C-alpha cells in the first residue's frame, strides 16, 4: 500500500495491488478448487455416469462465476457508484442554493482514498460558498439598513419644507438636516466604494516616501474644533520627522478615523494622546484615549464591516472606518493592534515599515 501526500496535506491511500482483495480472491479460489476436487473424488467413489461428471462441475463453476460477478459488482457499487451518486445529489442541492450539505467520508482519517479526499474538498468548497453567500446577504442588508435612515430624514424634511408657512429659522434647520443626511449618505457610499476597491486590489497604490509626522499634525489640526468643543486634554508626542513608504491619501483615512474615533468615544473633558516613535525598521504610531473602552466581544469585531459596538454613537458613522483602516495597513505591510478596557479607554497602535535610508535622502 502506498500513501501519497496531496500538496503536502492529507496522506491518501493509493493501492496498486490491494492485499485485502487479493486475500479474498485467493481464499475463494482455493476453497472452490478444493470443493471441485472433493466433487470429483465423490463422483469417482459413487461411480456416477460420465454426463453427471461433466455437467455438475460446469454448473458448479457457473455458480462460482455468478458469485464472483455479483461480488465484483457489489464492490464497484459500494466503492464508486454510491459515493458518486451521493456527490451528484449533493451537487444538485448546492446548485439549488442549499449550502448546508455535508457528505461524510467513507473511510477513517488514516485510511482516506481519493474519493474521500474529493468528498472532503467538496464539503470545504460548499462551506466556503455558504459563508460568501452569508457575507453577501449581510452586506446587502447592512448597506440597505445604513441607507434607510438618511433617506427617511431627507424625505421627511423635504416634505416639511414643502408645507409652506414655516419661519426662516425652521427652514434653515430643515435644510441643514437634509444636508447632513445627504453628506452621511455620500460618506457611506464613498467608504463602500473605497473598501470594495481595496478588497479587490483594483486600487493602484500611490506609494511614496513621505513624512508621517507632518501628516499626523495635519490630521490632528483638522479635528481641533471637535476636541476644543469637548474640552479635551490633547497630548501629542511626535518626532520632528519620520519617513515612511506608503500611500499618503489612504493613510490619511487611517489617522482621521483613529483620531475621530478617539474623540467620538471619549466624554467631555477626557484625554487623548497621540504618540509616534521610530525604530530602525519601522515607525509606530499610537492613539490613546480615556473614553468608553470596549469589552472583549467588541474588540473581536471592530475590524468587521459595519460593526458598531457602542450604539449610542451609531448615528455618527457606519462602522466602516476601522475595516478600511485595517485593509489599508495590510496593503502597506503594516499592522494595527488594539488594547482596550471597558470604561477605561482604548489604545490603537499602528506599525508601518520605515522608509530605507537611501530613500529618505532622496524622496521621490
Ligand atoms: N477609541 C474607541 N473607543 C471605544 N470604542 C471604539 C473606539 N474606536 C472604535 N470603537 C468601536 O469600534 C466600532 C467600529 O469603529 P469604526 O471606526 O469602524 O466605525 P464608526 O466610527 O462607528 O463609523 P465610521 O468610522 O464608519 O464613521 C465603533 O462603532 C466603536 O464601537
Ligand atoms: Mg470611525
């Protein structure tokens, strides 16, 4: 018996000369020949006629041949036809959209043959198809859900605006609400498009060597109004310069989301720290806040699309920011980690490869 390793994975039984089958055949042939000889001796002793001595052995061997044919047929049926039939039925169910199909393999894990491996691969394929289908359905229902609220707001306020006899103040208020809902909608769509491009790797990365400290300063300043409004204590600890090799506009999305999250999920008067340090091969940026923090379950899901752990701020976003951030950082060969405790705050740490020395001297 030979055991072949398929792509270095599962060892598969590949018998050129199956000893079991050989054992069965030789046993049967010995037994039948023995009976044949016994019959001949019996005929001789009993002195039966010549016709009987010819016809009985012929009939006997015909019965033996029928037995062997039936055995071989049963063997082919149970080894190939039944699994194939099962596979055909399962394939039909999958084609009709049933992804709960599972075919058990016919042998134990250490005695798998090629058919078992094909069945196991089929099960794996169906499971994958099922999860893609679920993701697709979840994605469509999430997008529809996120779109419904701003569209309802736009519709309601537009109806109110049409009613006439409303004073100038109210009119302005309604128009502002419509504008906010429209910009939320446009944000949602542009984030979905960005994520789609990033996931399909259709986006051409615009990689360059640039100073990430300057970019972080710009991002922090963008949110000045917000942290001022919440009277937050902002601590910034950046080097003068730190060069990285990355896509500037994509990384801007990452910093903006981490900083806006820190502000959004921290109460009035909290503290936000943004630190950056350089090691020989990488640059590390961390955004820490003293906000609401997260439990283990939320931490597990924050990088999922549309996940929003803290529902009290659900209106202020769509839960796509961190999914986008993670994908961007993956594309830049970096890493993002989070440490958080419910009620105590969170720290997001991004590590990115530093630009090489030669590249830093001659930024292109
Ligand atoms: N600094 C933080 N403190 C506490 N929870 C956070 C923090 N950052 C993210 N989260 C949790 O992770 C979830 C996902 O964050 P993400 O940035 O992806 O979405 P969002 O900010 O709700 O919406 P969007 O970024 O699309 O505007 C948030 O809804 C929140 O529950
Ligand atoms: Mg966010």
